[in-house]
């Protein structure tokens, strides 16, 4: 019995589609290098006395930086697996490199620095892949538009750097966005491991159950939804408190008061540029928030105001990396504002609960 073959036109179309997908993901591999390359040069991944990379890896950094332990744990664990001769070779290479000397990376910790760079790159690349999936989960986007928006975010991310790029920054973007993706798709078996890792990475991951509560609204009092919410608060709270107790003797304070500095506005031109970017992001987000999918609108409302107020009192208001937890929502809302004719179909307003 003869089997009908696929028309040549459809085969050609599929081949072109696969070629485009490969091209876009190849671009991700390259674009993920941009934030890393900019971050290691200026302002750098070491040099801040309270959070030197080598001190962060070995639990000697000041609070609150030392409590962000996921990437340091991975670096320490991987460093123990590196043969001694390889570590010695890396140290000699660092000692003889003018670039490394200019960057201020200590040769004694060459292995840790190399592993940290690899992990930071992996975190950034994973963030770009997950961000695109998140955008398509929330909006009805053309494939090329989702890829393009994601690549633009990767290239533009260095605008958010100020003062320091930390070990955990790119992984926070990845894990928080991945957790949002699993939440919106109702894949709790993936969400909870991601949530645990995110809380180990940074305490601001406790905003995830806040996002869930804001999205579900009154429905959160339902039995299964309430169980999910309380489980997250319990698990996240235990992790954050355990890390605070473990590193309670480290110098520094969990929160530092910076309201006076922010209100006096002794900002540089670059700081004003970052504030302009923040203001533009807020305005463009609000422009489409009323017609946006509930998850984007309520998620933005549950994160951005909280992060701005926290930065105003306890951080630097112009340090945009402090708003990373709101970034997925900002990107979705801004995209909706700028591409009204392309993006517009919302996902369901309530997650399926396992």
C-alpha cells in the first residue's frame, strides 16, 4: 500500500522554520555573552569590599550578600571536583595575564572565578530562553516577535548595572522567571523545586507567593490554592530564616537605610539615565495594564511598587538590578504597549491547581 509523501512545499516550509529557530537560539548564545562581558569589566564582579566574589563564594561576605547562597554553593561544590593540577594551571594563567590583573581577579581563586563566570553565563542564557517562553505563555505573539523582544532584553540588560554585578543576579532573573512560567502553566511539580532554588538564591523570591495571591484574588481562599500559598510561605520563610541564622555572625546589616541618599539625589548622569529608563518602563507598563492579561497586570502590581519602595528606603533607587523580579512583567506589558496589533490574547486568569 503506497503512503502519500509530504508535499515538497511543506517540507521546504518546515526546513525554513527550523533554520529560523536555530538562528534565533544561536543568537541567544551570543547575546547572553553581552551582559557578562559588560558586567565583568565595568563595574565588575569583584572590588566591592563587602561582597568580593571570593568572599561570597566562601561565606565571608557581609550581610545581606552572604545570605544569597545558591551560586556560591555550586561554585564551591564544583571547585572540589577540579583536579589540583588544573587549579594550579589556572592560577598561573591568572598571575601572568595583564587582563586579569587589570580586572583585579586574585590568582589564588582562579578556579572559583572561572566557575563563577561559567555559571553566570549559564544563568543568563537560561533566563533568555525562559523569558521567551514566559512571554508566549502570557501573550499571543508571533514567534519572531517573542525571539526579537527577548534578544533586545539581553542586549539592553547592562543598562541595569550600577555599582556591582553579583554572582546571583543572572540566576535570580532565570529562577524567578522560570517560577512564574511554571506558575502560569500550573506545573507545580516544576514550580516548587524552582521556588526552593530561587529562595536559596535571593530572599526577594518570597515575592512569588505574593504574585500568586494577587493573581488569584479572592479565589486564593479556595482549599487547594490556599494550600499552595501557605506551603510557599512556609518553605520560603524557613529557607530565608535558616540562611539568616547561619550567617548571623557575619558583619553588616540585613537592611541599610538609604532614604536620605535617595531623596538628596546626588546622582551622576548615568544614574539619571537609569532613572529615566525606570520611569519609561513604568509609564509604558501602565499604558497597557488595563487590557493586559491578569497575570501580567497583577504580577506587575505585586512586584514593582514593592521593589521601588524597598529601593527607596533600603537600597539605591537608581540601581535597576534591584527590580529584576518585576522585569518579566515589565517586558510583557511594554511589549503589549508597543505591539498592540501583534500581542493581545491573554492566558487564562486562573492557574490550574494540582
